[in-house]
C-alpha cells in the first residue's frame, strides 16, 4: 500500500498581516520619538539669558521631545555655577518648562573682574548684570572671607544695591572692619558681625537732613558730617 504524504499549506496571509502590523507599530513609535519640542518656557532666571539656558540644555535646535529626558536636561543646566537649582517639567503639546533658581551675586572683584556668589564661588560673566552690584576694591584676607560672605549676604538686596564700593579697612582695634562707600555719597564703617545693621540704612537717612558724611556702625552709632 502506497503511503500518501500530505503537503502543509503555508498560511501566508496571517504572516503578512503580522509583519505589516509590526512595521506599522515601529513606524508610529519612531514618528512619536522624533516629535520635536514645540515650545520652551523659562522662568526664575535673572542673570542667565534664555538663550544661554536653552543652549546649555541642548535644546537650541528644538530636538526630539521624548528623546531628551528631564533629568538629562537638568544635569546639563546645573553645570553652570550660577545655577542653584533647576526643575524641568514636560507638558502637553510638547512644551518644556524650565524653572531656574540662581545663586545671588554679592559683589564684583575689581582686581580680576570676577563676580562672587553667595556660596563663595567666583564666576566670570560675558555680559554685565542689569542691577547694581558693589565692587570690592582691595583684597580680603582668606581667613576673613568665609565670615565676610556669611554676614554680608544678610544685608537686604535692595540695600546692597546702594553700596558702590567695599573696602577692607582694619585698624588696631578691629581686624574685621570694613568701609562701605554708598552711592548717595555717604560712607559707612562696619565690622563683619554688624553688617545686618545696614538694613536700617533707609530709616537713618531722614535723620541726616540731607547732609553727607561717615556713619560709624562698627563701634557705637554716630554720624560724622563731611567737612566742606
């Protein structure tokens, strides 16, 4: 008896449907992954420009929205010493929101043109800051610097903007003594631990009756009128 061998028929249609489905899924995923950033919203920056932040974040050419992870963007921006913290959020319609917190700039060193931040870091800026910053016109001893920054940053920002120059000027009795030249023509002597007293500067001015002179806050509280 002859044995009949049945040939199996290949089911091509289900196989083709499977391949086409995989191809469609891959295409859709690739299209989604390649979707560009539509808008970038930056808030909180005062010194750094939007362009600087966008370039540092690698978003200048509005790349893929999905391929650029929030953590990666944050880490790229944090490289800048002026950045204290950064928070990146992705929103609907392919919008990226970047919130920046910058370190405060305390003063500018006249010797080398560097700006000193509230954390003691020194930076160089390509552009001028659009608000008034005091200038340090001489050197502060390294063993005094930490204390100076600690107490100087306790002065309110609106008062710091009234200081035009800072000079370290110790005498025989006080090695922590400073002379501050104010932009209104007055001068103030202060010791490091009494810097906060300067926050009352605006309250003192009316008592001077428009006279210019030197305000001694390092030892006592008295005003010496400038000789004409």
